[in-house]
């Protein structure tokens, strides 16, 4: 387990927490697209945030669950993980 969430891990979390399958390559290419373009709603994003909090044992930024795109989400979460490391 690293101190940064990768696009591959985000794709895995989307499948595990929200049941949405997206290829990591597609997430990488479409990082600016809204989560809604992938079929992920706010409840699914909340599930991902909860999974990360359990995995890392640390609270995620409050704005993480309001992220609009994969890029925004990864930047927020990775900043919090680096600050807590």
C-alpha cells in the first residue's frame, strides 16, 4: 500500500464501492470528465471515501466526496495522504 492513490486503485475502488467497472486507461484518458460520465453518483463517491478512510485509518478531506472529476478527487485525496504521512 502506497501513500498515493493511483488511477488503477481508483478504478478498483469504483468497482468495489459502487459496482462501476471502468478501465484504468479510460479513467486516465478522461480524468477531467465528471464522475457522472462514468455513472458514479455522490453516494458511490461517498462509498469510495469511506473505503479509503478504512484502508488508511485517516479521515479524507471533507471536499473529497464532492469532487467532480477523477483528477480533482485524486489531487485532494493524495494531498491529504501525503500531509498525513
